[in-house]
């Protein structure tokens, strides 16, 4: 599963793209709205949106003469599942450590 996330993680590693994702968490926006809110130029914003789109993180919907960009849910669910697998591993390790420490205390 980790390799499927590589393009997503690479896309999110750029701070401006991460800022775009944070903005889109609140709801769909146009390129112009994103550019304005982040203080970016529109062509620069379009390039970032293209990377996010190619990574599968955002999609555009045409509304009249505007394109609204919004987040796609699936990639974030996949990332959450992947991170949850680490959470399970660490919880198991902490549980074993706790049992080991308890047994050490009993043996003293």
C-alpha cells in the first residue's frame, strides 16, 4: 500500500500544495480564489493544482465558465488506513513493553 501513496506524499510535501489542500478542506474553490487566499499567482496555482490532480488528491468540476476544485475523499482514506496500520504496530509494541515492564517489577 505504501508505494501507491508515493505520488500523494510527494505532492503534499510541497508547502504551497499542502496549503491548497488545507484551503479545500473547507469546500470547493476556483483557481482564482485559491490564488487570492494564498497570495499566489494564478499560473503558479494552476501548476500546483495540476500536481495535486495528477496525484489524485483533487478534482475539478465545470460550473458555467469556472472550474471548481475540490478534494477527493479516497486518497485521504487510503492514507488514513496506511497510517492506522502503523498505529496498530506501535500499540502492539507498547502493549508488549508494558507487559515486560510489569513482569520485571514482579520479579524484583
